C-alpha cells in the first residue's frame, strides 16, 4: 500500500510518501507558516521523486488535530480533496500521537505538548504496549499546571515531546528528575509517523471527516458570548 501522509497542524509542515512501511520520500519544513503555498507543490515533488503518479496512491493519512485552526483546515481540506478526487482511503491521525511516536520507550509515559497559550496546552499521554502506541489519557486542551498534577499522580517517569523552554522550567519544577525532554529534532512532527500509525487504522468517511480542534473556534466563542444561555452546539462548519 502506498500512503501519502501530511501534517500542517502547527508551525512545521511535514509530508511523506510511504510504501508498505518503507519511506520513499519525505520533507519537514519548520521555518514559516506558508502551508497554503507550500503543501501542494511539496506533495507533487515528493510523489514525483518517489517515481510515482498520483493515481498510484492508495491512501491519504492526515494529522487531524489538535493544533492551529488554519493549519488544520489546510491539511484536512487538502487530504479530503485528494481522497475524493483519487477515490482512495482517508485516515485521520492525532497530531499529538504523531509527536509521541517520535519516542520509542516501553517504560516511560510519553507526553506530547502543543502550546495553546495563556498557560494552556494541547496534550496527551501515550505509552508503547506490545509494539503499539496506546492512549494512557485522551488528548485534551488543559492548563499546564493541571496536566502536571495528572502526570505526577501516575508515579511514572515521563518524556515530554514539544515542550517550549518556558514549559520545561515549569515541568522540571513540578516533576524534577522524573521528567525528560526530547531534543529539537524529535520535537517536530514527522509525516512518516502518521503513515506508520495510520497503517493500523480504518479509513473514515470523507464527507463527514473534520478536524479535531479540542476547543471552540473563535467564531464559536464569539457566537456563544453573543447568545448567553444558548446551549453549545456544532453550528459552525469546521471545513
């Protein structure tokens, strides 16, 4: 099976072409947020470098979120369009699981992080079990202080992926020597990891597939402020 994998959920953009578990071509850009300009040309280039045609692709796997609203919309919309146009499978993979997959440790809890501002993070907890990456706690939008309390309560060593310098200081102050951190290279999303995780997942319905933001969009927040007392609903089209 030939999988085209892509991640535009945050600052970095990563694209990979993988055939039956073998990486054919990939690239990760971590300089500018120009995903709307760079994504399609990068896909075209990597497919060509792999000696393939678009019609050879069997599956598109995309980072579904959480992450940047704009970045997620770009990635998910591109993946849905390709899957629909080429009549191929579509799979969504957690952006946090993609980061966690950079760490190979059967003992430690792996905690991928994304800065969600105002002292909050997007975070998950993962662990390798029998060669598969499993959720210890579901991905969520949470205050960093609360997350650290939850990690501390597990009483196990933890490896944090994607922590900023400010986060590292807070994590070390709370967890001390039980916390470790990945280096800058292993804190970047790798589309090849998305293809790897997607290999054991079932395809989704293309039409109903939407990003997993894990928090309200700005439009939803503004609407709720303007309509106090109205029950929250999914009235905003995600893609």
